[in-house]
C-alpha cells in the first residue's frame, strides 16, 4: 500500500495541452513546462540580449552552408526521461539533426544559457541535469551577462565544468567553433 503523503500528483497540465496553449499563445509571454507545471518567463536585460546577439552572429556565419542551424530563445527544447517531461526556452541552441516538430527541438548538439541573478541557480542545476538526458547534446554553455566569463559542460568529460574568461579562447567542439570569450562582450 502506498503512502498518500508520498504519492506523486497527476500533472496539472499534460505536455500536449501545454503545447496547444503555448504554440497558440499571442500574449507575448513565454512559458516553460516542468512535469505539468507551467512557469512564465521574465524579460531579459539589455546586456543579456547583446551577448545573445553577438553569439548568434558568430554562429550564423560559422554554420552557414552546414547542416547545423542555430536558434534563439523562441525555440523550445524538449527533454524526457520516462514521465519526466520538460520544455525549456534556452537562449541559444544548435541543432544538426532533422527535427520532427515545428515548435521544439529534441536533438540539439549545443545549448547556451546566459546567466542572470534570477536564473543562474536553475540554469546550473535543474536545466543542467535535464539537458544531460538529451542524447545528441554534446555541450552546455553558461555565459555571464555582466562580464566576460563562460562555463562549459561537455558530454565527453562527463559534464565536468570548465571555465574561461576574458582573453581566453574556447572551442565549441560540437560545431568546431573557436572564439575568444571577450569577443561576446565587446
């Protein structure tokens, strides 16, 4: 007999209902989905947007004429392990595989989040663990929005953190792109 105090409740919203709601959403507010719970996303700072724009510019140029495509924060990523289903809006992602759905990717090779005071704990813990379940994902990158600092977690190193700052070069191995960290903050 199960103890009702430890029973997992039915999800408030199914993934299918969430997608119907979110894909037809015309309010301008995006929502992430974590096992039936829906969380509204806040807006990003000017510095956050600048870092994302500079990275996307580099990715667009670098990935031109390849099978890989970069996406900004309006494209969702789906993670699923058993009944644990999540949809997140990473700041940047790169997908090199053909995807079946128009509104989300399940096979990105690279995911980037720009840290803010309100998101860094979730980005470093919950999202890191969820993203690790994506079989195609090779790298997860965290960028500071305030100063030239980058953390990278790679599948090949069993998700051990590597840190880079200012004039240091880092190679995004999943897409063979080398950049100097401070270039994203110029």
